[in-house]
């Protein structure tokens, strides 16, 4: 592909590195000669100094014949304008990186389409969603953002007095929009089938829509869900997105902010969060707030070093799980050596999302879980596949696999047996490892 990237910073530079290594032809635009010189020395890309929103610069970069334009400067307005101008000049597809919530909410709107924007990404939002998933599923069930937050997947341990015990899955009164993917017990993990019977102590992997998730969970956990105590340090955009993603009665969230006016502002915006004007790394604050008892400590300030050091300190003082957000890739290999459990990088997450957006068609693996017994596949059926328009009950899937979700335009739903696969649908399939060839035969067969 011929790809133009506007902005040679953290996201743009990393995208250029990854995409050029994948064999794409990259032209990188930036105003800074120094930035371009550094990238020129380390990457096999064409560089062009200039303003990315100027038509003559984009024309020189080859916008009239480019397959993809990625606008990733540090200024939202420049990115929006650059993408619009590039599309007018002939770019086939545009992806825009934005920082601010108001701009990110444009995604999927008619306005965004009218000005030539195909995809909007917010690295801070992507990272906050990834952190929230890791908190919801400590076993790290790493499903990519298939449903844009409209789909949850979680591992639940079955209580001894749960109503599901002794019942085959076909007899469970699960709410519409939920499915059981796998069951783990002492004898091993297995993919769920209609005849599988639930036993005390099982761990089930539940998939479904957020609005019915709690109701489905009650089949397996009779008592009140354990409260998860979370401490978040920082007032960044990522911190705000993360607080919003954790709006659930199971989570007790404290947000530590150093600036009083910012603390007051966030206290008004985030009514479900306890906002404190304090530094959790201060020994007095740590003791007074009993932070050694929190389940998860998350550091999301704008300073990588502070995030790493504060997480290392929290772990040394007794915090169960510590998560750091870091921008610089050079820091990522270091975090495990200082005892930090997880590290997330907005720039790396953004590039992963870009790669996902430019992949088209076929079958690809998203994740493995339940001790690698189950695999999550994303399948894009061929536009002339024989199965299009057939009820799911009539589609012969590989053994022990199921269509767990269907993404249709902006909507995602967990289907029933009477649902159909239509042209343009993207499917989330759960099944055994190594069934790519069988899935290809089913969904790409004409």
C-alpha cells in the first residue's frame, strides 16, 4: 500500500516503523526537519517537510494516488483538516488520530463522513479500554476491541450454591445477548456445548452485552459480587476514560489528582468516582488511604518515569496488581523487572488499531484463552459466500465452534439460531485452536 503519515511523533513515528517493516511504501510529513532527520536515519521511508494540511504538500506527497492517509500530529484540528484535504486530493482511505473527547465522539457520524474521515482513533481511549478489560478479567482474556465496548468477556467462578449447578447449558435461563464460551475445572478446560453440565467450582467464560451481563452472571454467582478497589493516579485523558469504563457497582474507584482546580472539575464530571487532591506516592497519603489493600493501582500521569516508579513503590508496599501507562517503547521491557504487573502504551495500542483497520477480509486470530483451549477468530465472509442469507442453525461450523457475535455497521449483537449472516458482516467466532482453514472453507466459499 502507498501510505502517507502526517506527524512524526510517538504515534506517527511508530506507525511508520511498523508499516514500513510490513512492506508498505511510506511517505512521512512533518514540520520539523530535526524529527524527519532522525526518522530518515532509522527508517526506510520517504520524508517530506511541510504542513500536512496544505494541499500542495499533500499533492507532493502523492495524496492523489495513496491508499491510506494517517493524520497523527499532536493537534486534532490539523489532523481533521489534513485528512479532509487528502481525501479531496484523492486518498482512498483516511484515519485520524484525535486527543479530545469532543472530537472522538465524531466517529461514525455523518459529519465525519462528509469531511472525508473514514476512521477516528484516540490512543488514550484505546489504552483505557485495554486497561479496563485487564481489570475486569484478571486472567487477561485479551479480546481486541471487536465491539467498541458493546461486548464484554469475563471469567466467572461458579459458587457452590449457584442456580446453574447440575444443569446442561441448553437448560440455563441465560438472558438474550449472552453466551458461555468455555468451562474450566480441575480435569481441564473445555469448549462449552449445549450438553455440558455446570459443576461447583467451575470457571465459566461468559460473553455478552454489558446491559445483561450482571443478570447472566447471577446464574453462577449467587452472592454479591466482590468489590474491586482501584486507585488511579493522574488527571490525564486516559485516566478520565478509564474512570468512565469502570462505572460498575463492582468497582470502587479513587482518583488521585495533584491540582485542586482539576480535582474539582473531575469530581463534577465523574460522580461515581472519589476524587482526591493528594499524591498516592506520599507515605502519609498511602497509609491514610490504606492503599496497601487496593486490588489494582494504575498510574496514568503524563510522565513515564513517574508512572513506573510509583507502580514499583505501590507493589513494594503491598498492592496486589500495579499497572503503568508508558509512552516510550524502550521502557516496556523494563517494567516486569521492577515488579510491575502490566504496562500499556497508547502509541503501541494506536498502531495495533491502525493495523487492524487496514486488514481486510479473511480469517484472523484475535486471542487465545482458557489455557489455550479456546481461540477467538475474527471472520469477514466473502461478499459472494454461499452461507450469506442462511440461518445460523443451518451453517455447518467446525466442531465445537460458535458464532459468538456479529458486527453489522456500527452495531454488535450476540446472535441466536434464527439470525443470518449478511453481506458486510464481520463475525466473532470462538472455537478450538487451528481451525483457520475450516473457517475459510465455510465463510469464503463461493
